[in-house]
C-alpha cells in the first residue's frame, strides 16, 4: 500500500515538473490542481476525498512532521523524487478536511545571469560583512534569488556558509566554501536558536530563511555588525517598507538603537516580484534595489524611510533601480506585455499608455 501511494503522488509530481508548473495543490474534495505561469489549472483526474489525500501524505511525511500535523493542524517539510526534483511541502487542515501544496525546487541552481538579475546583485554578494535582505510576497522567487547568491559566493571565495531554513530547499555542495545546511525542526528548534548557535560556528556567511520575529531579526543585525555577511528574507513589497518593518518590530524605546545599527550594518535591500513573460512560457523577477550609501544611511538613521525612494531614483550610477525601472526595461526588451507591466507597476499612470496600446492591438 505504501509503495502504491508513493507511486501515485510521484506521478502527480512528475506531471507537474513535465508541464513546467511551480506548485501542486492536493485539497480534499477537489481534483488535483497545478500552478502554471502564475495561474492554477485543474488536472484531469477525479476528486480526491479526505482519506485519499491523507493516505497519500502520510506515506511521505517524516514521523516528526506527522505528529506535528496531527497536533497543530499544519506542517512543513521537504520531499525528493529521485532523478526528478525536490519539493517544499506544506500540509494543512481546512474546513473540508486535509490539503497540501508542493512547491517545485529545481535541482539546478540558476546563476545570477540566468535569472536576469542586475549586476548590482553580484556586487552585494561580494560584501564580506553586513545585512542583505531579499523581500517580496509569497511566491516571488526570494528563495531562488538567495540560492543563486549563495552559489555565487560558494564558487568565488573561501569560507564557511551556514544556511538556516524551514525546510531546506536548494541543496548546496561544497565548492570553494564549506556549506552547513540546517533545517528548523529537524536540526534546530527555531531560527533564533540556530542563529545564536551559528555565531559560535566560525561562519563567514549566514543565510536565514525567514526573519520572523524580534529575536531572529535582532540576532541577524548583531551578526552583521560583528563582521559576518547575513542574508535573509522578509515579506515586504519595497525597500522602504522593509526598513519600516524591521524598525517597527523593536520596542519604541529601542528605535534609536536599531536605526543607528541598521544604518551602518545594512548592505542593501532587494525587493522583487515575478512577472509573466509575453509568450506566457515563463516568469522573470522584476527587482527594486537599494544599496546602503551615505544618503540612505542618513535617512535610516534619522527615521525617514519614506524618503528612500528618492535615493533609489537618484542613484542609478550605483546600481540602484526602482521596480518601475525594471518593468520598463523588460518592456523595452519585449519580454513582458504592457498589461503585465501595468499590473505590477507602482506608478500606474506612467504605464497606462502601454496597457492601452496593448488593449487596442487585441481589441
């Protein structure tokens, strides 16, 4: 029975990879669905009942995660199909039963050029100390960008890279660096406890999969100040909102301290979102980049993050760019449509003409 269930779920995952999908949804009471280029489509298969979904999942869930799911109603883990791909899995209870979402993790780590990331990302990754934040909504490619940056460091310099993830997604082999990957739940109790331990493990680079709470953020900033390169993620949509989020996590009495510390320890912020290609066959990361120069540092120190957009717009020579600049560049290269640019733009009035032009062509 276990082998049969394993083969059934692997068949769904094989179809997902063959079709170039990013996510597989198994929700009881529904047929399986997959996300293709941002949209969810049903798979031609019958509806799965609650027992069937649970049977499929229990065959691949690690015992500890199975216990966690039954006690808390949710669990995250990774699953690998040999010679196919790794998957990040979230299992959940919902009003009609059990569900799960499988996110594809490609075995090949794309380099910075393959991801069409701007050259300034390479310069940020060359920093020997400080804090780099990659931000964006769920499913915006933050993990892929960070994996590419870690791979770049791994191939260019010698040192010790520690990753703290929940769960481990991309697997990094030792290149020039020694790489130690730790999974929350399996190897450590929490991000903060692993980060605290990492400070005693002679790290050169620490990747924090998600900076969720005050303790983790405080430790990350402290590590950056100590001379370690720390990279982490936040669910924010812009450089300015990222700085505000970090400062607002701390008690009001600590605000002057964290503003001063962040102004000196921050290397940069990469805020991204995925946009659909004009041929609907792929997606690209449209990226806003803030590099912490003297002007940005002064603004952070003085608590005026809303003025960071002005620094970004006026610092193109240092590699900074706004989201709208990235969208316009993709438009000029005919990689995305006017409608797609308008959909994601911050200054929508500027992109209105491109949207209208496309509407006229297809009307």
